């Protein structure tokens, strides 16, 4: 990892520079403010202010909340979020905030409505601009674009509006720390492109509406277990090689399979398995627990490997199903966790723990090997894995757990940015660079 640039985070969040020094007029009565806001608001803003008990941005003593400065700076730097600041009318917002320093009711009302409208537009734009490379098993796993009233009600419900904005609570918890460190630590066009690409990848993951979810970072080969917005555990994993990359995708972990078979990928059958049989005969298969099946149907039967033309298999003119029986040598280990998807990606135990000790852990054919499959199972199932009574014993989860596989080459590190490896070479220019590419 490389560390870049020190400095306190978001020094620009010093609200006194904008608000603290100016004299203010007497605070307008709450009833007057509410009536003015309802009268001047339109569309969904009016729907919100009709029922809001308090203004969102105006304090009880007739000042703008310092959180207004936070929002203004977020919007001014929205190119990091893949948004052109001018599309959010940033200068109009800045003028409304400056005018509100007068404390006059009309100026405060205009600033309040400008701030609320901008926040709603900003949140909506961020939620609809995730990484197009993310594959979703189901539409409900995508980020949701909230309506104006929903956005403002969530902001109003926060204990601190400033903290809500600073931590960007409408985003996945990975997002705000990296964005904050980016503003302090990014330098150079190439580095900015990488950082913007990472932020775009995180935008493809919604703010967690579920009690638990899993995130796998393929760049750093780590798995994170979240409860709400908090990481409660993590472990090392092995992910795909650069030529068999683990894709960015999402799904629901639905069940554990105890004592699993390993259905060998056809490219490995045509390469490693065929070469082994041609060199050692059918004993190569017996020694490793492999069996050849008549097809991919659920009722497929074992066939005699001596009746197979293995040279055709090696040439790729004959496609063959080979699986490895459960046991100590099985590549799946004792358990695998399925989140059904058309790419055949899953999580699984492994008897080969040596690769998990490596710093770079891109060694698999795309699936994810787990450092401690039993520990993950206890978390997923809420208790110890049951004893398996036979091969391929399926144990459903009481509640499916969402999983997101992403690819993060930049991490916040105490107010700095730590740039890590890019094993799949995904941090080039192109669309991910957005507006920053020309800077």
C-alpha cells in the first residue's frame, strides 16, 4: 500500500466561517416559517413541508444550521460522485445560503427550500449512478432512488443533520470515509481516476436496508460481515485469477451445502484432468476421488472413464462432466454457500489453506475460497453447522443474506488514502474517470 497526504478531514466543514460571525435578526415564529415554507414550496417539497413540524435547515434561533455548509461543499465536489455540480445549481445554492445570513424570514425560507431541493436531487443522482459492471440477481438488490419526501424525512429523523451529511448516511458505509479521504489526499489525474472508479463501484451497493449482509472485496481478497452499517467480522478469501476474474455481482446467500461434490469446470476437465488421465490412466481419477458422469442432469450416472476418448476431451471436441466426491481432498472442503447465479459463482471451504496466507490471493477459477468457512456458517445460520449425514446435504438459511462482490483498490487510512493492488487492471481511464479525467 502507498499512503498519500496527511491532513485533518474536511477542514472546509468549519461552519463558523459561513455562519458564526454574522448578526441575525430576531428569529421568525415557527408558525410563520411553516406557513411561508408551505406556501412557497411546490411539488414534492410542498408535500414534505405540509406535514413537517420544524424546518430542516433553520435553527430555533433563526440561523441556518451549520449543516448547510456541509451540503454546499458536497455539491461543489460532486464530480467525485459522478455528478456535474452545475446540474445541481451549485451557485444558486451558494447565493441563497449567503443571503440567509441576513436572518430575514424571506431569505431564510428561500435558503431552506434551496437546500432541501438540492439535497433531494443530490441523493437521487448518487443512487442512480452505480457501476454498470455490477450484476444483480434481482432488482431489489439495486440501490433505490428515493423520492424527495423520503429523503427529507430521513434527514430530519437523524440525531444530527451535520453528522447525517458528513457520513452520507444514504450511502453504503464504505462510501463516505473514502470520499472524505479523497478530497484531502488525491493528487494527479491517474490517482483521481482510480479513486473515482472506486467510489463508482461502492455506489452500486445500496445503503443496507437489511439486518445483515456480506461484502467481498476481490482486489484485496477480503470478506466483510455487516450487521446494519457495522462490520462485525472479516476474513481472508481467495478469489479469481486475472484470467478467471471473480465478477462484480450481488445475490442472496440462500443455503449451505454440507459435504459438497465439486463439479469440475469444463476447461479444467479438458486441461488438467485430461492430461492427468492420459499420463497416469484411470488411476489418476481414483486417487483424487474424481468420477465421470453421463451428463449434467440430476439423475446422471457414473460411467467407466476407460471408455472415454480423453484425447478428444483434451482437444475440446468432447465435453465431459467430471465431479469430485466429498472427502478430505475435495476442493470444496466441508461446505459451500450458494447464492444462485448464472455464472456459477459461490463461496466454499478449502483444504488448501496455504494460499490464504499469501498477501495477494487471486488464485481461483472465479469462486471464493474461505479462510474459515465454519465461522462464516455460524454467523449465517445463527449456530454451528449441522452434522452432515451424507453427500450434498442442503441446509437453508432462516433468512437469505444479501452478498455483494466488489473491487476496491483504494482505502481510507486515518485521513489518508492507501492505494492497493489492481490485480484485474480495472482502474484505467474511460467512463470511470468522469469529469476528473481532464484535471
